C-alpha cells in the first residue's frame, strides 16, 4: 500500500472511529464545495455551547480528531477555504475547524 493509500485508509478509519465514539456526523463544506469534512455533531455542539477553557478543549479535541482528513487538504484548497486568515501553517487547521463550527451552528439546530 503506497503512502497516499495509507493516508486515505487512516482518514476512513478516523471517520469510522469518530462515528463509533461520538455518534452522528455532520459534513462541513467549504471552498466552493472543494472541501468536505465529516465532524461529530456532538463535538460541534459542545464547541458552540461552551465558553472559555471548555470551548478551547472541545475545539482542540475536534481538531485533533480531524487531522487525518485535514492532512489530505491541499494548500490551495485550504487557502480558498480560509481566505485572508490563511497562514500556511498547521494553525490553519484550528482556524478551519473554528470556522466550520461557527458555520454549522448557523446551518443546523445544534
């Protein structure tokens, strides 16, 4: 199995694990539909309901779970998704997850 196949398998395993641990998943779409990330609805809700340190912990947990998916996102797509907030560093993952939670809060009844 080549490296890309291993990354895809890691992503699929991660999504399956998230669903087993946290239940229902919601898909966040960005960059004109070029980016789709599956996220546990319960953690998205926790990020959006919490404040301060509890919110930071929920956000970091969610971002950590999403790394297998985010590692496959090409820099150009990440740049399109984040616009002016794009830095080209790993901190972009947390920015993207924060944006996703904010947008999903507006779109869903969490």
